[in-house]
C-alpha cells in the first residue's frame, strides 16, 4: 500500500515546512516538494498541519484499582486515543505484591494483545522490590519494558518505602533503565485522610485538602536526591505544582537532570472544581488539581525546558464507580478520562492562545516521550524510515467537547462544553488511515506492542 500526503504543513519538534510525504507500507519513504508518483491513496493536506502521531506515556487501561477497574479497555481506550491523534500509549503494568514482574507482564499482555486498536507499550510499576524482583529487572528490559514506575503514595496498596526505592534505582541504573515516580508523601497523605475521616469531613473537597502541595514538593525533592545519589535516570510523572517543579529546578543547580511530565488537566483545570458537592468527584485524582499559580508555573516550566512531556494520566471511571465514594472521599476511584482530548486541548489552549510554539507542541505531545522512553526515531517524528504515524490537523475547525460525542468508555466528560479550536481530521498509524473525519477505520487488534529500546537520559 502506498499513500501520498500532498501539500501539508509538516511540523516536527524542529521543523516547519510545506512538503509531500510518500508512505510505502508502514513507514515514511520520501519527503519532498511536488512528488509526482502513482499511489494507491492520495490525501490532499493543503491548509492542514501535519504532526507526528501523539504519544501519551501515562495511561491506565483496564487497571485494577481501588476495588474496581478503570473503564476503558485496550480496545476502547486506544481507539479513543486515535480519534484524538494519539497513536501510541504507554500503559502501566502493576506488579501484585508478593508476585513476580513476569506474572504481571503476562497478565497485562494477555489483556492488550489482539484487543488494542492503537499501538501500545508498557511501563512496569514495581510495588514490591526484593531479591527476586531485582533478578527480573534485566529480563523486563529485554522484553522492551525499560521504565520502572514507583509510587511514593497509596500507602498500604502500591507504595514502596525508600529502602526499596534506592535498591530499585541501583539495579535499574545498572541495567540501563529509568525509574519513574508518583511523587507524593504517602505517610503524610495517609495521616491527613484519616484525620479528615475522623472529623467526618467526607466530601471530595477533602481529597484535595488531604494532599496539599507540600506532600508533592517534599517527595519530589526526596526522589531527586535519591536519583542524584544513585545516578539513576529519572522521570516524575503527573507533576502538578510550583513546589514540586522548584525541587527539580533546584536539582539542576547541582547539574542534575530529572525529566518531568505534567498532564493536560493540571494546565487547564484548578481546585475550585472541588467546591461543588459530590460533582467534584469527576476530578478526584491523585495528585489533585491545584491552584492558578501552579498552572502558570507549569506553562512556564514547559517553555523553560523543565517540563518535557504533557500526558493525561487517563484513568477513567463511570459515574456509578465514582459513587463508590459518595459517603467517603477516600473511596472515590482516583482518575479522570482525557486520552481523547489531550492533543486538541493543548493545541487550543497552548498554541492558539500563544502559550507555546508549534514546535514545542510536537515536542511535548510526541517527540520527547519517544526520545525519553526509547522509541525515537521510529516514533515521535516524521522522518524517512520512521513509522508513518501521522496526524492531519485542521487548525481552524472549532468544536466543543462532550460526552455525547466522545469515544471514551465513560458516561461523563471532565471537559463538558469546552470550546476548542483545531480538530484532528485524519490519522495514520503505521501507514494505514485509521481515522478519517470522525470515523475509525480499523478494528481492535490493529494496535501493536512497541518493544522499547533502553531509555535516554539525554534528549
Ligand atoms: O488519580 C490517578 N492519578 N489515578 C491513577 C493512578 C495514578 O496515581 O497515576
Ligand atoms: Zn499517580
Ligand atoms: Zn497514573
């Protein structure tokens, strides 16, 4: 199969030019001006922006969590991602405490294989680091899982202590991987949650008040200190606030590099949403939404190069699941649906409103994640011999986000009524047109596992 995309404005992390793209099979064959070739499929991209397929390195599909499962399967979640221009996601495998990494990898692979609509890869969340887990780190890296997630929070469930953390960092560093972290102080949060429950303060607002900024700032600094000591490549997921970013900023003063991801919700939404009775449960996530001043810090952090990635932490639940916590905020499943709207929201709120450049947009939605997590240049750019993962984007089309039109498996939208400028018009994944004007043209099973290379501590 050959495809020619004509006359699009091609944007990569570094380039901005009008040209044609010839695709043969799954990869880009030629990029040039006025290519005159006979092809099976011709796409006129005049007036359109042409981006590399988005990469969302932080999603939770069918994840067992807080007594239920996140509501998007590999099929529905990766399909919704495609609708929104995200062609590859990295999901989190959770090791069960007492069990092996190998067993968890098998369980997650069985769920994903044959079901994913878009491409996917895995991080491994290590929830129980011991001599036996240590022996499996190299094996996971050989399987293409080169990043190891840790939780400094969710005490009694997913959290590991600093002793385990330092041991994991030493081993991962030795084997050429990276340690990533949910950096909040689990003991402090556990104390505050209990205190609020004892005082019968049980509404979603107290979820927010149980995780103040200091819990994230402290843990981010501690994590940076431990990675500085061990030399392990490191990445902080879903950063939300000024205090945490300043911990990373301070680490740069001793010449340390800590990669930082924020998520679309922390750039656009704020904690005032928790002021409404149970409705606030829609945005109960960890860490919680923060203040306007934190949004300012995160946008600045992107432009200062301190924040390299904008993901979603997509962890959707239906309203019925959120109601598990109607009498107690600590039982509300944590997470919100966003996988479908990251690219359009960031374009509209970031590029359109002149907070970030077009090149920066591509960097933080695709290229940096590909580089950091060992997928570049196969993914994350538009280049000869790279996968033809391409988004054709209409920068002027206006539309609004709604549960009535989204494709995620949730019965509410966390962005209901948001007006956005810019729309994903077509998406190609490995050379195949998978989204065409609001229609998905592939079935579940088209998505492939992306075996990642060793991580890069420099990008
Ligand atoms: O609220 C969230 N973030 N849910 C998913 C699990 C996590 O902490 O990333
Ligand atoms: Zn987390
Ligand atoms: Zn997460």
